């Protein structure tokens, strides 16, 4: 008798589960099959030189060269903004090799840009365009803000500079919120710890008043925390990319990520940053195994990793 009751109970439970599943499906809820993947019609990139593509096709990393002519090929060593666009089969006008596609990427990322510049470029965009629900807007800026504040030390004290870093992080969050409130879809990155860069490591050795690398890290962290605290937190309109945590992990465990050098710049200092190529590296530098291209510029593999993070967040965020 117990076995019969148990079997009836199991059959009843199975039927109830099927009925519940059917009800959920009928109401439009349930599993991922009911969620339409985000398919943007444009990618708009704001930020600093880390995502810039110049009209010449050159970038601020280790530029790749064609095998035959040894000229810079903009499709090689892509920066994060390119990788994000390519994930949706888009290109930017600055790197539309052989005009293989109609550019659906808009490049606002510019050398030296800080948060205030991004605010102004958003103003520029809105003066003759808008943001829509099919616009993927990517933002990666703040390193130049930290460098600008750091250079005011010791004329300005640490606390006032950290407070200003917080203010700039908040200003960046307000720009992301502004785009989201204008109906755009935003993916925004934290900045890496500037103290981990070759610049930060050299400052630590050359300036002995305080641990300069640690101070750069403090400024970076203050910027990131304030930005994160002030972002719209509805879990839908804004996706976050944790560049800081990624670079921290690489710096701590370089071998686990395939790096042999995480403290020095691979590019020669007598070559302009945008002219750095695989043929203008310091002795023994490996373009795929060195984290940094320049004093504060990431190499191609780190750019690849960050671009993949942007793309993953864009595709997985419930836009």
C-alpha cells in the first residue's frame, strides 16, 4: 500500500510541475529561452586613449604590422572598443579595412580624455543625435583624472586629492546615469590601479616621501568606489566591467595568466605611444607576455581580456 501511495504521489507531483511550467511559459516568464538577446544597432565608445582608434588606424598599445609591408594594420592588436564592436559585427570608421562593412561604431574615445571631457562629448552627441534602446554605449575613463590629481601632490594634501577623486568618480556615474535615463544602454568600466603601472612603480622608486604607488592605488580606489556607489542600480540599464579586479589578479599571479612581466613597459620610451609596434619594443619584451605597452597603457593581451569582458557584460546584461 505504501508503494502505491508513493507512486501516485510522484505521478501527481510530476503533473503539477508540468502544469506549473506551462503556466509560467504562458505568462512569459521562466527560463532564458523567453529572453530576447540584446542586439544593438550602434556601439558608441567614450573614454581615453585606451579605447582610441586614430584616423590613421593606429592605437595606444602595441600596434600590429602586416606580414608583407610591415605597415600598421588596424585590425591587429585590437583595443577594447574594437573587440566590443566586433562582437556585434560592427566596425568604426577609423578601422574599416577595405570598406568591408558600413560603420556602425561611433568613436568618441580620445587621447588624454578625463571625466569632464566625456561629459562634454556626451553634450556634443546630444546636440545633434540621441541615445536609444538599441544604442550600446561603452565608457572607460578615469586614469587621466587620477594622474592629474596625483601630480598635484604634495602641493595639495592626500585627503583633499582623494576627495576630488571621489567627486570625479561620482561625476562619471552621473554621466552613465544620464545616458541610461535618456534610454541608452550603458556598459562602464572601473579603472585599473594606477599604482600597478610602470609609471606607478617608477614613482615608488624615485619618490621616497611616501609610498607613491600605494597613493596612486588609493586615488584609483576612491574613484572606483564613488563611481560604483552612484551608478543607477536597477540591474538593467547599466552593466559594470571590473577592470580593476582583473588587473589586480594578473599583477598578483602573472604566470597563471600567461604573463612574464607585469611591471615594465614593452614599448621603447623614444617612440611616440601611438607609433609603438611589434618592431619598436625594448630588448627582450614580448608583446603577448608583457602586461603593459607604455607607462600607463595596456598591451594587446590585456586589451583583449578587457574587450571580452565588455562584450560578455553587454550580451549578458538584461538590457
